[in-house]
């Protein structure tokens, strides 16, 4: 068997697993994608996926037989586990997937854990596999929804095996297919590196929001202060926002803090700050809305700009709080999600609005014509 042209089984065909399976199939591996959720299996074949490029690629690979979709893992030379845990339950999905793989993997198979895991997670996977004849490595990814396919292909990738042999095999498998430059290390370093990357971004978000809060409190314009501060060659503040949500940052920071409660003081503080941020934004809007009559238009409910993805969105949390505190006044729109599910179109939302609250820095909001006379709350400073 050569790692370059083997059979592969990707377990979990979500945001990360599906493009991973597609790239492996394109590279010539015979790929089985195992997905336990029937609705997701149907969507993969029949619906438009979040990334338009991926939709066409997956359809073609499935039609040609290069990518087979199944409901459970099948025998393969290499497994890629890409299931996800939650902040409070890191393990259930990973344990179930690992036990399934352990039951069907042929002797000598390579098992790659693409999931983000708390430190020690790769060793736990090895325990759940229940086998001493498999090589196991952690191969976290850094892709972002909306650009997952190209980022999986081209970003440098850290690979950390439980043994030097597992690391070497994982590097050979991943290199050039799931990452341009592969950095070998051990499993613990790889696990910690992935958590630190996301937790560091959580801290950066908290810092930007704190600067914005201070600017507001002292009567300065946050966007101006941040733009000027960023002219310093060694300062790089992010835009302010509604906190940090999405599928990864909150849970990864929680896992990092839980694993090192004594050391992770700054990370814990940043997470608490980010969790308090939606309420702070809502407080500000409620205070401004009390000064005027009329609708309050909330623009943007995705978890980050320019994607149709609202998982764990803190902008959506701000909207929920405003709907509770300003009953009957709140209109919601997001050009990336469209109307429906309580949302209207952007033009309808802002028509005659007394307050317009921009919650997400969608590019389209930078030049959107807003109603004259409305109070504008540009939380991310997208129009500055
Ligand atoms: N989405 C991101 O932007 C992103 C970025 C970096 C890292 N990650 C990490 O990658 C991992 C996967 O994230 P995701 O966003 O793709 O998750 P996801 O929830 O989109 O997909 C996981 C999929 O796995 C399926 N699944 C769970 N258990 C299964 C099993 N035993 N057999 C078959 N299918 C099973 C689920 O039904 C789901 O479709 C997570 O650890 C996440 O933290 C995600």
C-alpha cells in the first residue's frame, strides 16, 4: 500500500469533512464519505452547498463513483475523522466515530483526526479505536467556511502523530493534497497549536470590542480611533463587533481554558468578555431606540461577514435580545441568508426605519443607501 493512492474513508461530511473527501477523491484516492445524518447525506447530493465550487465538484465525483456516500465507515487504508464536539461535550461524537472506525479498520490502517480536540484527544481516539495495530495522528485544519476548499488545499498544515511512524505516514498522506506545506510535530503540540490559534483570535476579538467600548464611553468614534491606532506599524486591531461566535472559537477557547485552568487567565477573560458583548450591544441599541419612535432595522445575522452561515452567531443573539426588549419594533435582514425565517429583505427592513443597526461587516453594507434621518449604529464600523 502506498499512502499516495490508497482507499480513504472520511467520517463526518460537514463543513470540513466534505471538502476533505472531495480533495482526496480528486487526488486519486478511492473515497468513502461516511455521514450518519440522512438529511445531510441527501443535501450533499441534491442541494446547493455553501461553497458553489464544491457543489459541482462533489456532484461530479459522486456521479463518477470516485466519492461514495455511506451512512457508516467502511474498510479503508486511511481514515479521516472530521466530526465535531461542542463546548460542553467534546467527546461523544468523537468516541462514537472512533469506535466505528476501530470495528472496521483493516490491520495497519492510518487514522487521522481532523477534528479539533482538547489536548489529549488523539490519545483518547487511539483508546476508543481499541486496536494496537493502527497508526493515529492529529491533522487539524485551518479552513474557513466560504473558502474551505481552497484553504484546505493551500494553507500550511500541522501534523502530529502519536508516534514518529504515525507522523511520517500522516505527512506522506496529507502533503500536497490537504495542505501545501506540512509541519510535522507530536500530537500534543498539534492539539494545543489548533486550540491556541482559535483562542488567540478570541482574544483579538475581545480586545477590539474592549477598545470600541472604551471609545464609546469617552465619546470618541471607535472606528476612527482604531484606524488611527492601526497606523502604528506593530498594532493590528480587528474591527469591533458583537462578540465571537461561530462553530469553533467559543468551544476551542473553552477547551483550552478547561485544560489549563490555572494558566489560561487571559483566554478565560477574553471568552467571558465576548460572551457579554451581545448584551452590551443590545443595551446601546435599546438606549438609542428609546429616544425615537419607529422600527429598528437589524442588518446581518451571520456569524461572520460575507457567508451564509449563522451557526453560533452573536449578531443573531443581539437580535434575539432586541426582539425581547423592543417587542414589535425589530426588523431583521441579511443579504446572505435572504428573506424567510423571520427575516425580510434589506430594502424592506430599512424602509422608514428609525434606527438602523449594522451587526455584521458584510461588504454590501459599506455602500448601502440608508434612510436619511435614521439613527445609524454601525457596530463593526463597516462604513467608516
Ligand atoms: N467549520 C469550520 O469552520 C471549522 C474550522 C476549523 C476546524 N473545524 C473543526 O473541524 C471539525 C468538524 O467541524 P465541521 O464544522 O465540519 O462540523 P459539522 O458539524 O459541520 O460536521 C460534522 C458532521 O459529522 C457527522 N457525524 C458525526 N458523527 C458521525 C459518525 N459517527 N459517523 C458519520 N458522521 C458523523 C455529523 O452528522 C455532521 O454532518 C470540528 O472539530 C471543528 O471544530 C471546523
